[in-house]
């Protein structure tokens, strides 16, 4: 044994507590009394740490009279894992007896919310460790329970109150200047009402904070909330519940071409600029080309596209940007169009879609707006019915369509990215049955619960979440 280690061991032998062990365990106000390595019933390695506080005078929590010691009792908690092992924390809690005869409290026990909440099964830091694993490492609850050496129910019932507390904090809605909205499907079973044991509506409407970061200029992309249903009423009711200050602060509201959401924006966000999402507008153009191709295919051949049909062979090329086509792809496109003069309709539709795409690809917003206005004027007069319908749609959404070029190219891209993150976690969890559970999980991984917490630097430089003091 080296000399420094020998001195440390000597101090541990003569002193009641070892300051170095206390420092390693890191529970303020508690001292380490024992550390044991062992195995649980399944043979998995287990670390058990015993801790206790120093004896000190204590006043009754109700009347304030100095209480008398009533011994200690062991409380076992699940702590954050260490050395790749689950950790059990055995806290020898002090108990006291109040000496005031008229006091309703007879015996009470030591409590410290920094270590664990009353009647908790996990320590506070184990709860926040689990929350970090879900949010940053895309972990499942079952995987976290396995690392902690406990059960799914124990983990979820321990972290759920923390998530609910942060979700109920209205301060997380402050500072929202750009707001995105989109819908997604959260389950794929029958829509039986929740009160009848079902999961309710399949579709949820999600609101996302798209406010640019002051330093980087990039959107924050925070999921703000999920409400049941895909309707203007669902969105309008949520906006109304946020209050006048929130609504007045929203300057830009992005959306896909759905009149329900547009009506809610017009009703609740009168001063905000509604912006039609670029991706969905481009999708309308591509969809119109596909519809023209299918119609021409049916008119010529009387059946759906087959491998030998020229139009079927270029279906993916028609969806691609013209600037991305290779020479071989251009030659295939030219041959397919030249195969029959009736294919010219498909070519014209494809050129219209490319023109629509070029509005968003323009180097300057001024040039993009000029192209967009030209499309609004010309497409409604096109003799091809699918392109004419596209032109009428763009004309109907004229203000929201052109607003893209006046708002710094505001779009719903980050909202779609949040939807992708939600899909990932739904697959990780193998689906959800409880909608409120689903909402809390998705608010956590979508960044919606990060606002009411502050970062704390650990010794290894990483940032851990901890609850803000509300005292």
C-alpha cells in the first residue's frame, strides 16, 4: 500500500467518517458509514452505500419545541448507477419525539428534498439522471430500470411528478415569437373513448417554438404542447388558454395547408403573420405531377403503370429537382416524353412543379416572391386540370404563400423535425397506451420541459438537469 493510501486508511480508522468517501458519494449533509459490493437475486453486481447525518439539535416541525432523539431507522433508496452497477442507498434517518404534550405531532423523521422527496423510492439525483437518459440518450424506461436495478413502475412513478411540475410551469411559454403547428398520429388502434378504456383520438396537434436563438440565429425547436384532435378548435382553445401576453408576443405562425389551423391563427393571433410551409407547398406541386401522370397513363393504356410503360419508368425522375438530374436521367426523361405526344401534358406539369420549386430555391427573397406571384397569376389559367387546381390553391393561400419571402424564409421544417423525434421515441417505447404519459415523455424529449430547469456543470464537464429552487 502506498503512503498516501495508508494515511487515508488511518484517518478512516480513527475518525467516525471519511471525508474522501463523503466527497465521492456527493450527498451534502450526509456522511458515508459503509460501502459494500455484492450481488442481487439475479446475480447482477450491486453497490450498497450506507449514509447518515450528524446528530444535532432539532425543533419540532409543527410547534418548534426542541425534540428528543428517538433513534434511527433505515430507509433504502435507489441511487444513480456507479461503476456500471446499480446502487442502493441505505439512509439511516434520524427520528425525533416532540416533548410538547399539546402538539399533534408525536414522532417525526428526518427529511431532505435534496437527497430524496418524502416517501420516494429513488433519490433526487437518480430521478434527474433517469430524465437525462430519456432526453439526451433516447433511453427507454425499461432500459433505465434495468440500469438502476429496479422496475418500470418504480422509475416512472418517481420521475412523473417532476415532469408534471415542469409541464405545469407557465413560464416555459415565455419568449415565443415564432410558432409552428402540425399534427401526428400517436396510436394506430380503434378510437375508443378514454373513459371506456380506449386511447381516444388518434391524431394530436403539436405546437412548436420556432423562435430563432439570438446568438446562432437558428430556431430553438421546442415542443410546447400536445393536445388531442386535429382541428381548428383544438388549436384555438390551446392559444386561448395561453393568455393575451403569449398571443401578443407571437409574430409569425407557420402551418401546413389546413384551413382549421389557419382559422385558429386568424381568430387568436390577429397580429401574427401566417406562413404556409415551403415543404407542403412543394409537395402539392409534386402531387399534381403524379396525378397528371396517372391520368394520362389510364387514358392511354387503360390500366395503372407497369414496368414496361414509359411514364411509369420516369415516376421518380419527375419528383426530383431538375438541377440534380444526371445526363442519363435526362435522356430517360426525354425518351419517355417523346414516346407519345400525349405525354406532353406530363412534361408541362413537371415544368410547372419545377417553377414552383425554383421560387423557394431563388437566391434572394425578392426574386422568389416575383416567381411566386407569377405562378399565382398563370397557373389558374392552365388547361391541365390538376395544375389549374394547384393554381387555385396557391391563389386561395396567396397571403400565407407569399409571406414566406417577407419573414426571413420562415417555415415549419423544425416542427417536422420534432415529429421525427417523436416517432423515434414512440418506436423506442414500443408504443404508448396512456396519452398523458405520452405527452410528458414527448415534451421531455422535444425540449418543452427544459425551460424551467437550469444547467449544472459536473466534474467531468457535462451538464445535468436539476430543478430550479422555488423557495
